[in-house]
C-alpha cells in the first residue's frame, strides 16, 4: 500500500483493502506500507500485532525521490517480523524507537508548574461532560478559576452520570455552560461557540477530549466503522478550530493515545485517529 503525503479519510479504503487482500491470500508473507511524511504507520503496527506471522514493513520516503523504489526494495529484503524506517532527501536512514523516560522523584510533592489559564479565560472542552475530559476541566477550573464551555452529545435529563457531573461543577462554584453538541457537526459547533461567546466570553483555550473507541479486529473492520472512529477526534478537532478565533486562542490541548505509537490489537482505526490528531495539532502549532 502506498499512501500520499497527507493521507486523510479518502484513503481509509485503500488501507483496509491492502490489509484484507493480504489476509485473504493463502501463503502471503509480507504487508508493505510506503508513506511520504508519515500518516499511516499506526495502522501497520496494529496489523503486525494481529497477524505476527506476516512480515510488516513500513518505509517512509520523501515524495517523488529518485531512489524511492531502491530504498523500499532494500527494506523489504531485510525486514524480519516488523520493520520501520524513515529516509530523508539525503538518503539518511532513521528507525523510530520507543523508550522509557526516567521517573522523576519529587519527594511526594507535586511539581509547581504555572498553568497558563486564569479567570479571564474561557476553556472550551469537547467530550466535556463525562470521563477524563470532564475531570481535567473540573481540576483546571478549581485551580485557575477558568470559565468552562462544555460540549458533549448527551442530554443531562437522559444521562445520570452527566447530570451528576454538572451538579458537582455547580457545587464547586465553577462558572460553566454545558451545550449538547456533536462535534462532528460543523454547523452545530459553530452555533455552540457563538452561544458560549455571547454568554460566557470569548474562547481562549481548547481541550479536545471527544472520541469514540469500539475495538474491532482488522479482518472484520470496514470503512464505515473506521470513519466513525476518525470523526470525533479528527473532524471534531477541525470543526472546533474552524469555529474559534485563532488570534484569541492561547492554548490548544488534545487527548491522544500511546496506541498511535505502538499499535494495539483491535484498534487499527483508533490508532490512526490518534496519529492523525497528533499531526493536526502539530500543524496547527
């Protein structure tokens, strides 16, 4: 499979077709992914974990380089189990490696790192009514006084967990507004941001926590399910960034996953969603 320099939702079918073809071919030995500046290695890492008997090879090359085919063939010939290599325009070869960072002992005390938020800011939180996004929003508001704009798909009257969380925000003296919004609906996000800015204030920070994860092995994963996983993380982030004023925005944080770096059985779509979200955040910066 060869993906273009900036793969997106249009290329999900290509990735799945390649995986399903190699699964269907009796005696197939290799799955090769050629990319040009990243964007799909997380898919290949997951494929390898689900089918470890298939040698999986990822080669990242500069787009249109004269030696591209030579490099790809050399990597295939040398690959064992799983191999991943990146080439720059000069032909320098690099291999991405995961390593453990040292644990820093603060003697039980929390390190004092000033948070770049205050009561003058409005933090827009997607997926903000429940789960980790809500907990982070609550903690940030308690520590900094930041005002909150919480977006989520659920309705408080129909969701006991959401209702309990919002009651906790109120009891905690936090200034917030919850607006039921599906972040994959661009018009709904635009309307929510307008409502927030008219009642709470201009959005100066974003915490993007919306996401969906329904584990499914690659053999049964189809394009529609893949796109459903991508939508809240990737299109949701695009919609939020399109709706807020970038000149006012001081902070943009998104929840990713180690699965994008390491792959995980049954999580090919979720891995790619997080890889693409990381790329989006880096490009926005």
